[in-house]
C-alpha cells in the first residue's frame, strides 16, 4: 500500500462508484525547509461521482499542529435509514488534537506522534463502523488502493522545533489496521500525498516536459507549482482541482496562511472531549 522513494510519500486515492458515499480526491505537497513546514493542497472533493471545489484539506489546530489526509476522507450515510455514523478525517484529527494537548508533550516529536496515534485509533474505529453496514464499499476502496483506506500526515511545533509523522489505515483480512509510516524528513525536497504521478514525473524529470520546466528558488512557489501541475495534467480524471490552499507552520507554533479559500477556517476549533463520535475513549498503544 505504501511506496517510499527517498522522501516522497505516496498516499493513494480512494476510488468512487456512482453510489459511493466516501469522499476522496487529493493532491498535497509539503516540505520542512528554513525552519518552516510548508503545505499546499487542491480543493476538489468527489462523492458518488459528483465533485466540488470547496474542500478544506489543510487543517491548523491551536497554531501548533497542521494535518492533511489522503484516501477515503469522509463518510456520509446513504439515507435517513442508514444508521452508520458520519465521519471525516479532519473531525477525527480535531478530536485527536484535543486529547493530545492534555498530555502536555514537551517535544514536537512527542506531540506529532500522540496526535497521529489518536487519529489512527479514531480512523480505524470509523472504518470498522462503516464496514458493519457497508462491507462492499469499504472493500471497494481498499481494492482500488491496494489495501489502503486513509493515510494522514501531521506536523507539530514545540519548543522551537517541528516534527512530521504519518499513519496509514489499511484493510487486511476484513479488518482495519494501523501502521506507522516511515519517518518523513521532507527537508531536502518536497514530499507529496494523494495523486502523485505528476509529482513524481516533475520531481524526477521523467518526461521531456518535466525536463523543460523552470523552477523558482522559492520553496513556496515550487510546492504550489507541483500542486498546480498535478491539477493541469490530472491523471485521476477529475479527482483533483480547484483553488490551491497554502499554509506555513513556523517553529514557534504560529501558522501563516499564504492562500486560503474564504470558506476554510484559519484555525480549526478543538472538539469537546466527552461524547465525541469521531474518537472513541481509547488510549494509543
């Protein structure tokens, strides 16, 4: 399900059928450079074959954690008779950050890993709950992704340092399982998640058009261009597109939005700890 080539993180996109209620469609490019974590993402979401360009794929929490995911990012019940709980990967991250903050982590690595672990527990619960009523849908997503369901990338800033980590939710023998992605330095060059064919093509000079491309010395400009090129030459046939959101997480924990759609919050509020459907009362292993 995972493919690590240098610092490139390949995260697969969930496929859709006409009746599917799983949201998908993502290109995220990010890098830790000059003491900042820079991340850019497209805005397209696809549900049941219908797309929109208003998705907020980058979430900033308490000016200390930034999150993005790829793969199956949300589930909505099919109709009023469907008892399956609705969920989104971002709401699950919000719940994870709420609890992680209480652990008062003293390092960026500690905070990033606690948030990622709690998110992974919540996402495993989400997928298992969905599988109860919609096994065919979950199997379809996993089959399209070589066993993958959802992957999440996290960056956290504590005490003047920034750490990045990731978690993968996959489908194995009828169960949702969690794995830790390899360490993601992403400091020497950008990394990407989602629909990454065009990213690979241009970063590795795999085509004549890639060899001809002129690159700015600005890390932000390069990251944005890689998202833009993926949208322009979209190999996923409509699963990426729309405006590009761009944010920076600084080593002091502050977040600067370079580009942001009006419908996307500058900072995502933290979820209440009690009664949260997004994250069960379970401690990370």
